C-alpha cells in the first residue's frame, strides 16, 4: 500500500508539471491580469528543504538526526546540515525558532525559467539563493513578512539513505495579514489557493496554497507573531504514522497533538516539538487536488 500511495503523490507532482499549463482555476484576487496565472503551480514546485536558525545549531541537528532519522553530513561553527530519505534540514547559527529560508524545487529547467520570468515580470526583487541543495542559477526572494524563499533545481542526491518514509512536504507560516500573503503567493508567484478558514464573522484566519497537486505546499495562519508555524513530512499512510509515533516514543519524544485528522487536506497527523519549540508535523493521506474551486471552512 505504501508504494501505491507514494507513487500517487509522485505522479501528482509529475502530472502537475506536464499538464498544469492547460488548467485554470478561479482566482478571486488577480482580476485575470494574465491568461495563465498559476506559474508556480505550472512549475510543479515542491518543498525540498527548510533552514532554521538556532542558538545551538549542533544540538538542534542532533535532535533531527535522531527524531527524523537523518544523518549529520556537514558541520561548521555556524552551519549544520542533516539529510534523510527525501528530507533535508539546514540549521544556521542565529535566533531560536526562526526560519532562515525555505527551498522549493522545480521539476524542470523550463518550469524553473518560466517561474523566474514570472517573478521578474511582477517586479519582485531577486537575489542569489543561499541553498547548498540547488543548482547554480537558483534565486531567492522575500515575501511581505520578510521570509526568505528560494526556488531552484535540486542537485541530484549522491547518497542512498535509509529510514522511515517521510519526504519534506509543506511549510506553514504565521502572519499578521493573511490576505497580503495570498496576494503575494497567489497573485504574484502563481500558487493556487485551494482553501480558507473563516471565522463566523467572515474574518480570514487560514489560507492553504499549493504549487503542485498536493493539497497545500504552503499555508498561512493568522497570528500575533510572524515567521514559521510548522513544517511537515508526508509519510503516505496510517501505518507509517503509527511507525513514526512508535519511533518517537522509543526516544522519549512527546506527541503533543494527535494522532488525528485535519478537515482541510483531510490528512492524518501527529505533532512533536524540537528543542527550540519548532512544531513538526507527520502527515499521511494528504488530499490531492485536480481542478477544483476554493473551499471555505468554518
């Protein structure tokens, strides 16, 4: 079963790249300035890695090595890198609980160049990517909250890594102004808005956006602070949620939320925290999106 589910998510990403040029979903905020609005979606971009800051990078890296079954493969005073099976983490010296940058990989050079052209057309300031996991030519930009986001082509993996299945899958940001984030990621970059959570008075408190056909690769929660809320690993099926939870238990790591099932995305989940209080989600059975309207959730 796990092979079937893994292949479904892989095929969804490939389908996105090969076919998204023919797909137009409703876009409430762009006023249809372009015939093809969903450039990020067309690129099939997926969350390849994340980089956090920490006052103690090595300590945090050792946690991820144990908890997320990664190997520490690079270490200096100011930077530590961890790698596991289809998951990567970079930890830089700095403040605790702060996103240094996120890395979204595109599926092909044509898709990457199309996204770069879109960003330049929108007049967004570009900079070189700091990521060691992207090929030469990758770029970075800052969203309205100042979060650094990188786009590029992933370097081929040179090592065969073992461990439980769980690729890096989505990033959730905390923000004061969700609409401003939608206007940036959907209107300017071409992510697809797939869902919103609205309070009884109509106030927008959550937005789910995707750059491929997984329900969301990026989400935004309304918060009193700005920065990262959590990042997630997609394990594929319930049995692996169980196996990951058993693994955490063997290390004495508390599961502070879950297992359960979300409404938006319809995915199973379990949450743990790292030593810097960053939230980590283990997810399974995340909904795949093919040509559907935005769904509002209460």
